[in-house]
């Protein structure tokens, strides 16, 4: 149903960004959506002291969980296995897809119904299944819309936020058999519901994401609003959950603060409609539930972030999307411009570990470093500091202590290196500095009017006619 969309953030990022910036309608839609989400979040946190305390607690839980990540993952696996859940480890997206495909082929599955899962987007699960002749159908309404349109999600919480109701109405009338054009939102929801209800009953496998994993009890927690997550994990005879290794917490009591932060930060709700706790397959005597439950734990660059204490905070993320909703850059260019599964500020700091800094370094520079993202992050990820670190890594000299990530030094160019070497020589030698400043002040008329990105929105830089040292010297005479 959906086409494969290649990811090329380096080559196409500027072009995609300009395309959105030149589309007033899309810019208006995103601005309106972001303003709406910001207002809903503010309404959920009227008490600043309560918000500050809850954020500190959430950040402490995530930092503590990550500090014990290896031990907690071992404990989680042991308790999941004891509960009857089969655990699989995948280092790469290809390995994760191969594991899922192996399960599907063993049970002779022809159809997979999916709940919301950004990790499945990360590994391009749908395309891997379809290449093997297995239908993979999205059941989250937003995900269903973008799949029907052959697009990628543009937001991690609201995948189809970039589409208007008119566009969705046209899409349904064109792609869903027997459907007439209507802009009535309730009618559009019912159209999607009728299609998806049949798919739940027909599916051999249900796939879901995971919001939190509890090590001490071997429990998978799934947060959702539409009920499709509960249907995916109970109706099909096999349930496959897939998530990143960082989603583990030690105790069940660690989940409620994170859940409160997630719901209120993501969609401005006090609580979501459904909160699912999955601790095993159907037991003898039970009337519903899957016969098999599998969990695929994915690395895909997460251990690279974990190994560096300065970058480990990236893994604290609970995928609420608040950083996107408050980012002035994301609000103007939207999610598709980034060209990555995770757009916005969180995507800029996590994508380099998944795809390599050589493929994603422009995203680290697509930020004003205003700090809005870190101010609203419910688990206090220092996103601007991490962005600066990634910028330095992108410019780092190869084979030095500054180049620690896969793809470090990718933004470094011969001309740029030469310019900075000259600059370093001039500014480290007093005689050269005095001579250079004298020539710049006297030759100011030769300053170019086109100074690249600077002069796209600013007047050209022109040296002053008199150096500061000359002015001071005259004043002392």
C-alpha cells in the first residue's frame, strides 16, 4: 500500500526545507497546530512548582534507569521469559526485521495489523514485510492516513498533523473503495474505523510499540488513545512488541510519574484513554489474548549514545514530542523536511547514532539554540548542549579525541579547514593580527556584498574605517 521513501537528510535537507517555507498553506497549518498543542500543554501544568518537581522526578528516574541499563535489561529478560514472553535482541534494523519475518513465516502469517510504533518506522518494518509478501496494515488513524498516502509520519505523536481535513477527504475518496467525498471529521473517522475493524479480525499477527518496560515484573506498558493498541495486542494469535533498549525502568512505581509527564506533555491530556499492562500470553482458562508474545529489543546505535556520558541523556527521551511542538524551526518546516524517522530537536540528536553523523549532521545546525526544547522537555534532556557537541563532532579532525562518533568530521572541508588554520595563525601572533587588521580597515571598500548565508537576511559585514587600537591611540595623544 505504501511506497518506500528513501532517507537522504544530508543531500536534500535544504531543498525540502525551502519547499515547505515556500508553501504558505503548509506553514499556516503547522503554526496553528503547534500553537494549539502548546496551549493544551500549558493548561495541564497550571502549577509551576508541581511541574518543576515532576520534571525533576522524571529526569531522575530516567537517569537512574540508564545508569543501570545493562543490569536492568538482564533482569527484564529473565522476568519476561518467566512470564512466557519470548525475548529477541537485534543490533540493526535488518536483524530486527529478520526476527519478525522469521516469526511470521513460522506461524504462516499473511497479515500483520500494527499499533503505533515509531521503532517499526525506524526499521521500515512495513516495507520488509511487504517485500516478503506479507501485508502490514497500520491501525492508528494518523499512521493509517500517511500509509494510505504513501508518506512518512511528520510527527512522532500525530503522524498526519501536516494534512488538512480536505486532503484526508480527497485521500479517502480516492483510495478507499465505495467511499464518497466528505469533509465531516466524524464521518472520516468512521470510514477508517470500518476498514480497520475488519483487519483486526483477519490479522495473524499484531505488532505494537512499547512505552515503558518494567524490569522487576517483566511488564510491557503501552500508552494509547484509540483502542487500536489493545486490539492489536489481544485479537491476533501472535503479538510482537518492538522497542529500543533504553525504554526499561526498574520498578512499576517508576511508571506513573513518567506516564503523567508523557500524557500531559504529548497531547495535553491528564491521562490517555488506554494504558495497557502486558505481562504474558493467554493463560489456560482465559478467553482472550494472544497465544504467543514476542519482544524485539533494538539497539541501532543506542549503545553508541550510551557509551558517551555527555550523549547518554539522549536516551532519556520518552517520545512525547513536546520539543517539536515548541521548536521554532520544526514549526516552520515540519517533520518531512528532516528526512529522518524522528524529526525536530530529538531527531537531530538521536538520528546521528542511528544513521551516522555523516548522513545527519545538517540537522544539528538546523537549530537556533534558543533552548525552548530543553525548557519543555519533561525529562530535562539538555538538547542545545548536545546539539553543540554534535556540531563540534561534525567539524572534528579525524583520528583525534574530538572524533568519537560514527561519521565524525563529515562537515569538515578542505577550504573550511584552510580558512580556520589561517585564522588561528593570525589571531595567535600579535604582529600578524596587527597587519591583518590594518589591511582590513584600509581595504574595507573591497568587502564582498555577497557573504553567503549571512547576507540572505542581513546587511554585509564591512570592517570599521578605523581600528579600535587606532582610536585609543588618538585619544591618548
